C-alpha cells in the first residue's frame, strides 16, 4: 500500500507495480474487467501508461486530491477510476496505425471537443447538490460555460475556491470588471480581502446579475448594514437600488459614486433655490458663496443621504 502521493513518473510506475498483480488493479479501486462494456480492464494502469509524461504529467497530481482518494467510496478512484469521469476508455487506449486517430474520449475544459452539456453531466453525477437547483437556468449555463471552464480537478488547489485567486479566474471572461477593479476607488478585491462569490452566485440565482441575494440592496446590506434602515425619512434612490448612485466594481469618484455631486444629485433634483453662481457683489471671488461650489457640494448640507431618523430630517440635512 502506498502512503505518499504520486508526484513523478518514477513514483507513478512504482505505485502501479505495487497496485497491479497479473494486470488486475487493486488498491485504486476495482475496475470492471468486461471489455465489451467499453471500459479498460486495467483501469488507471492503462491511462497512466501514456498520461504521466510531458504535458500530461500534472495528471499525477490527482492522487493528492479528493478525486484521487481511494478511501472515499463516493470518489472516482473507488469506482471506475479515470473512467468514472472520462467515460469508457478501452477503445481510446487501443493502438492505432500510423495516420489513424485514436477513438475519442470525454475530455474537459473550454478547449475540449466534448459538448459542454456532456462535460457538466459527468460533474453533476456527484456534484448536483454543490451546483444547486438554479444551475441549469444560470447565466453561465446559458452561455455554455461549463464546470471545467472555472474549476480544475487534477490539482490540489482549485483556484476558484480560493479568495485570493478566484477573481483572476472570473476576469478571464469578465474583462470590464477587471478594468474597473483597478480604478482609484473599488471594493478591496485586488487586496485579496473580497472574492467575487461574496456578492455573486456563479451557479445561478433568483436575483438579477447572478447576485447571491434577491436584490442589489440586499446584497449590499450584507456588509453595509448601517445603510439598511428603516428610516423615518427615506432617500428614494437609496431604498430602491444602491446602483443608481454607486457602481460596485470600481469608480474614479469617492465612495464608488457614478458621478461627483452636484452632477449626480442633479440627475434627479433641480438646482432651483440652490444657485451654483454667486449672488453676492462681484468683488467676492466667483463661486465663493454657493454651497454647491464648495468641497462636498450637496453633501455640505444634506449629510444623511441614505435616510434620516431625525424629526426635522425631512430634507436629509440631519
């Protein structure tokens, strides 16, 4: 019995020598001997004879993962080994004449010739509960983005499950969000303090934008609970949709605002009664007397922009 993970060709061959007696695979799980079923009678022994060198060398890392464990009866290597996921491989393993191509076998990844639906079916045989009931109606499923487009199996660490590495996986497709994350004001994703999945549900969601919660506001309130309220005097945009004023992935304006005040505020509010030009004698420097022209603009007076509980806070000034 082996006690150390397979990490090299030599170790892999030594492992196979210990695990095989007269061509029958033992410790890695019992592979079916019925070649008429399309499965290889020697299981992983047959696969590793070719797939343990060169570009395929990383395949040996599977023995360090849960998928390569023979102790879990639910795992692939306690059942049909490699063929649990890749399907029957007896025909694929047969020698072919020069100029001929080997019989196809199920492969995984965005560059695979196997249809995404078939790839996902192999994963969902075991991971249906992990994907959740919303997966088949998710944005990723509709856009033919399969499990193997984001997840990696033959490695000890699945990058998409690591908070520090997950954004890089998402950015492979979401280029706009990558750009926004480098702006002056962002959520701390690039500082490895947040992951995309804290706000989004990649396997599907009942909310818009594949959000982890039912609405934009509910998602934001998970961290920004002080903005939730309830308030005696509400600011309609804040209670309706945070994204009316803020942009989540990055902005060139403080507080992730879409625009700086007063331009942001004047999308809804008229400046009537709030002149942005001086109404004092011309001897005073231009724009020196209007609150709208000073640092903070509207926020110089209307400080409770998300809502107020003050009895006299109807205009959100306190």
